[in-house]
């Protein structure tokens, strides 16, 4: 009885390990969502609804997030930026991985209360 239980425990671990490693190899396919926020040299870029038709948010547009890198974006605000906003407490910088150093990304700083940070129809 003990040998049988040990056999099944080892078999289960072996199967579990194989499934876990198999999930890490290759690609899971094409992205489900692929949104282009455009590009530009200024920080912040235009408001979300200007660059992505049908997109909306109830977060505030951070028109104060100027500079390279842009200034810290406050809670409940967002901006389209081409660099991650500067905050020495948690981030020191990273290289662009897209091949477009002026490409905008949507940067939202979560709000203290629930809100809709991105919606597109």
C-alpha cells in the first residue's frame, strides 16, 4: 500500500513538473490586444481619445508630466509618454525594446478609489 502511494506521488510530481515546464516554452500565439498609442517627441503626448479612436478613461490627463523623462504622474492621473516617468524611489531607467524610442505608452497611476482606467469600443 505504501509503495503504491509513493509511486503515484512520484508520478504526479513528474507529470506536474512536465506540464509546468511545457507552459514556459514557445509562444502562446498572437497578442489578444494590440493597441498603438502613436509616437512623438513631446511628453506628455496627446490625450488618449485623440490617438486611439473610441478609447476613454475617467482618469485625469496629466498635462504637467513634462520633461525627459517626464515628471512623476500623480494618483488618479494618466499620460501617454515615450519614457517611464521619473521616480528615484522605485525606478532608475530602462532601454526601449520596441525599436521606436519616441513611441508612446499609456501610463496610468492608480487612483485611491475605483475607476475605469481604459475603455475602448
